[in-house]
């Protein structure tokens, strides 16, 4: 069964041991979410895209 | 996309690795200005100004190299925000990813480091050495301590380095913007700067341009562009930990007879220089700031090895000037670096997700909190046991003070805060309140600790300090 670019992205992140991602799905990005629910990646839904970025910042500082 | 540019700028300023993946309109519409949703004249050009790199995946087979490049860069260069945009009409194209082609996982290349013998020679000849540690030193604690002890060198720390060498006699957890710290640096005949950009928000917070000349400067940094920005006697480009280890080995090779413990007289002098600087630095601060630092110390001692995440608020400004956190990489805030308000609440959420076993404490002012308190609901939804401390001085008091100091009538500094008790209630979050009195705060913190434990670490709480 063929996959899409969006699904390949999720597969890449999962294969690279990414455990958590931050985002807010929108009409421009829904295709990037295809395949996410079947993956082991935890998606954190922020309330504003600025929150998305700052959460990733805090996560990176502590995990890296 | 525009909404995330501020966090990207913050991450760039503080060298935080961040992969930002965004959409963009379909390829045939780009740059035409036809009024599409989320349309910008040139989104990628905009991102290039803030991101370390910005790449458009304009064909399906460009996805893999773009991702490989991003991950390779995170591990080999000065980290920062990397942007990849995928047009909406590319996202759904057929593409099969071969996981064997993920190159960064196969990388076995050893980091190359430059020769350190000249630098070691200079350090061996120094009588009065000072080490400046920045965020790039935060993973080097063991070797940094060893080297500092070997050289009897006080270690001055920027905000992002705090937590290193906690309570060590050579630790100077004070801002190089303070006179006492500058004196220590000015008196040095050799300065070793490790992973620090020598930026003004740490080194010249008051913009008085009185930062001393750095004698015999040796700089260690992973970024060649960064090294080119300041005059230095010796520049060592590469991984800070590896370079420090190499320096330590070279020094020992230069004087093999020298015992691992430095001679006691020199060691005593190093300790004395650091201790005098600590005392004088604290004395320089206003009574208000000293009180704020006592509150920070209380938080640290109530919750050992916790992660403190701060906004631009008075407690954090005081901590930037002087605060000795108890573990490296666990004190960070937006008051230095790019300086975006509203940082702390979401950044604390990210920290809590990365370290669920550790206590995360978020400190924001009422002004900063109003930038991003919508994210409190994210903490509730994800069941994160964060303690959100709100320092409520009813406005932008630090800014108001700055305006008054230079005879400007304060305007725009009095945003009315919400009722934080009701806000906590609206978020189904337990709430505690106290004054800024140390004893009262201590009781409230203990109560907060019980609340967090009482809910099996599944719920955030809020503590409002009314100033």
C-alpha cells in the first residue's frame, strides 16, 4: 500500500525516536496528520502557535 | 507560520534545537498574491530571516534529504530552529520512505576538535584566570569543575549556564553586568570563555558599555561565525566538552609532576576571589532584588533538582543578576536572550513533558501571564503537575520603574490583571495565594507540594503572590 509525503514524515520522525510533537492542526496541515494516530508519537495540542513553539523550546532544553 | 516566528527567534537566540514543519500554499499559487488563505508574499524568505535554515520540500523526493539535513545539523552545529515547509499539494503525493535511508542514525563520525596545546600553554602561564561559562557549557559540568579546580579559576555564569557547579567554592552564579563580577574579570590575566556569545543581555544588561577588556581571551564555541564576532587571542571551534577534556589533558601533560589538586595557596586565592565576588555582587543589588533571590532560594530548597522556567518578571530579573540553581540546564527564562513575554507557561509545559518525574515550576508576572495563559488548559489536559507561580504586581512594574527613572510619565504599564483565583477555577486548577513574605511563601509552597502529591502528580496548581 502506498503512503503519502505526510505519512512518510510521521514515519521518519518516529524512526528518529521523536516521542512528542507540538501542533495545532489546520486546513493547511491536515495531510501532515495522516498516519499520526497510528504512530507512537504523542501530539500536544497548544492553544496558540506561539505556545507550540515555546513548548518545543522547553521540551528541547530539558530533553537535550 | 507567522505566529511561531517569535518562539523561533527565542530558540535562535538561546541555541535551542527546534524542528518547525509547516504547510504553505500549493506550488502554482506561490508569490502571486491572489488572496489565498494564510498567504504571504514569500513565506520561506520570511522564515529564512529567523530560522537557521529554511527548506521547501517542493517535490516528494526532497522530503528525505531535508529531514536528514535538519537532524544532522542538530547534532553537529550550533543548534537552533530549522524550518521545513511543505506545499499543500505536495503533502498528499505518493511517497514511500525507506527507513534505511535515514542517514543521521547511521552517523558514526567522530567530532574533530582543534589542537589545544597553545591554549593550554597560555592557561598554564596564567596567574589569575577566570572562566566565563555560557549555555554551551551546560553539558560539561564534570570536566569544567575539574579544569576550574586545576586552574583555581572562578567560574562566572550567564543565565543559561546556571546550575553548573552549584555551591562550589569557585562558582560565581552572578551576572557579568554587575560591577563586582566585572572587576573579577578585569583583574584576570587570562579569560577562558566556554560556549557563550558574550551577548549584552548577560554581559551588559544596563547597556553602560563598561564591560572590561578580556585579557588573554581563549574562546570555545561550536559556531565559527560566532567565534568571528569578537576579538580573541585563541579561538577553539568544536564541542565544548571534548575541547575542555583535551585542555585538561594538555595541562596535565605540561606539568606531569603537578598534583591533581592544585597547590593549596593558589587554590585558596581562587576560592577567595570567587567568594569576595559573590558577596560584593549580592551587596550591589537592591534590597528588593535580594528579597526576590531569597524567594528563589526557597523554591529551590523546597523542591531540590526542580526545573525553574521563567518569564520576564521581577523575580526572574533578580535571579538573572544572582541565583545559584542546583542543577545544570534547569533554570531558563525569557528575560535574557531574545526576551519574549509569554514564554514561561508554554515552555514549562514542554519541560514537564520532557521530564515527567521532575517538578517543574513556572514563574511569570501578571503581565507576562496574560500573553499566554490560554496554555494553562494544555497543562490541565495533559495532566502535568506544574506549579504555576504568578508574581502579581498589577502591571508592567519593571517597565514603569524604568520610565520613572528617566523622567518619562508612565503610560501603558497598568494592564489590569484578571482575578487569578477565578482564572484557576475556570481551568479547574487548585489555587493558593500568599504575600511575598518569605515565611508566608514557605508555608504556601509546602501546601502546594502536598497538593501536587495529593493528586498523584496529575494536576497543575497555581500560586499567586500578591506584591
